[in-house]
C-alpha cells in the first residue's frame, strides 16, 4: 500500500481517533489544532482525553514516525493528499448547527492546499454544508483543482478505536471519481481485513443525511424504550425482559434498548436538534424525532423526582451520593450527560451532593459547583441519605453493598442505570429503586 499524506484538522474525540486510526493504517498523518495546550500534551506523548485503546494507538503512530501534531496549518496541509475536517459542529439555542468552526477551518487550510488535494468533511454537518464548503474553496482558490467529499464518522465514545478498526460501514459521498478512489485507497486496509465491511459510495447530500438519520433513529429507540419502562413500572412487567424479547426480532435488534435516565453525549442531543432544524427549513417536519426529543427532556426532569420519592421527604438538607457523572461508561465526556443535569437539579433543590466517577472527576470539577468530589466510592457514600447510580461504570456493579450499607445514613439505592443486582441490593438491606424492573 502506498501511504497517503493526510492532515486531520481538529484533535477532539473525532479528530484524535481519526488521526490515530489513519496512522495505524500506515498513512502519514499530521493532526492540527488551534488549542496550543492540547497540542503540547500530544507532542509530549500524552493524551488529553480518555478513550480505551487511544493512548496505545497514539504511541504506535508516534513510534512509527507516522503521526505528529502541530498548530501550524501550513506545515500540515501543504503536502497533504487529503485534509480531513474533524472540528465541532455544536447546536445553538434554536437547534441550528453552528458551522463556524467548519468554515474557519476551511479558511485556515485554503491558502496552502496543493492542487489536486481532497477536502474530506468528517464533522457532522447538515445537508448542503459540504456543497457550501466547495463554493467557499472555489472563492478562496479559484484556480485550484480541489476535490470535496463527505465522510461522516460513526464512532461510539468508549469504543471509538474498536469502531474505527471494525466499522459496520464506511460512508463516502462525492461526485468526483478521483476523490472516490483516493478515499477508498485510504480505507482499503480496513476493507481488506474484513470482507463484511461495506463502503457505501453515494452522493454528498445523502452521506450528510445518513449520519443524522442514524442518530435520530437511535434516539427514537431510546425514548421509546424509556416510555415502555414507565409502563412496566405501572403494570409489574420487567423492562429488561421486555427489551430482550423486542430485541430478538431481527428487524429491530437489541442495541439501544437499555432503559435509563435518557440519552446524552456529544452526538444524539445535538444531531436530533440539528435534524429537526433542517427538516423545518426544508418544509419536511420530523414529528417522530421531535417527540423523541420531548420525551428525553421530560425524562431528565423525572429523574429528580424519582430520587425525592425514594428518600421520602424534601431534598433540602438531604445528602445524596451520585455514582458516575459522565454521560456513559468508558469515556470522560460530560457533554449533555444526564447525570450532570441530575446533580445540578439536586443541588438546586437544596441537597448536599457527593460525586464519584472513574474518569470524569477533573472535567466535572470545572463545571459543577457546590458539589463534593471523592476518588473513593466508599467515601462518597458515607452518611448519605440516598445513593444514586448515574452512570453504568462496571466498577460500581462490583462494589461491596454490605460495606456501603454499613456507612450510609439511609439504605436507599436509586439505580438509574439498572446496573446493580436487585436481589443483592435487597439482601444488603437497601430499599432498591430501578428503572422499569418488576417490583419486589
């Protein structure tokens, strides 16, 4: 395989995973970011985020002299065959995607793009954005032949490296044969390693919409199963068995049928909002996605009252220990974390809140105020009126419930992730509350 020279613009979750993964495939990769502190960490051999397997892959790329990081766009771009745009696209208050980072990245790279290079949009962007990027590039470099493509990422945080190496699909949207061939060549080692991997060759607009449609569908599944969980609680059914039975249907599948406090993270909340905005702009309202978003908003609010009901009195003056603050296990990302919202609501209602998390403590301390943080879960639960499982870290499932029972003020356990074995909790003397499981 002839190695390709690649510049990756942005070293957040998507950019770092892409840069590390592409270098692992044998390409010469330069990661670029305007954040000098972040680049300094990467240059010094560190990793600014927690993602299983990422440190090892970064180390491998550096050791092979295939991976480097810089703040200098010219250095990264002038020799690049392909430039991957991996910057953020957050939503504003109206749900519209903020594309300022994307367009600024294009302005930064345009002066030094080489003739024949391809600009690949990996950031999640609304339909029409990649075409606008093409227009902007033509305005900035009218005499240059620059290819353009949409290549959305489908990496799950906590499993990003696994998903890069074992993708369920690679989506490439472009109308240029040479760009199509270039990108296929970049990913060819993955296609050769697993014949089941499909590269979907399509147009730009379709590629852009595939990402939003995928995440919106997952959000609908999660909101649906949470509503069924509420019905289970009223009827005596068990949501885990219901979800298992539903997921056995091959037309549905078992993924994203886990009841809990609602969906969060950096993708589903913003992508559903952005899709709704796009659908309104184009006169094709997505009522089903809108309902899923509404259900999720109400789900967050309902979690506070679950804790209050379990305690049996006002939250004012109550001490609540929250196990887990990240939006899910396997990451240190707090973006749109249900647990963060729950903690803020508890503090707002007068509770004294104690938080512990295997990886999210440093980030949480920067955004949560009036909260105590503990490295040791057993210290966090001491003298608590209620223990709340906010994130499904496997470490919490392995805690000694008997030891916890001996230190809490009240034996109230509110499991918002259905992580703890109900029988073990009750054997330890806890009044156990979960999501959609049969009553004792």
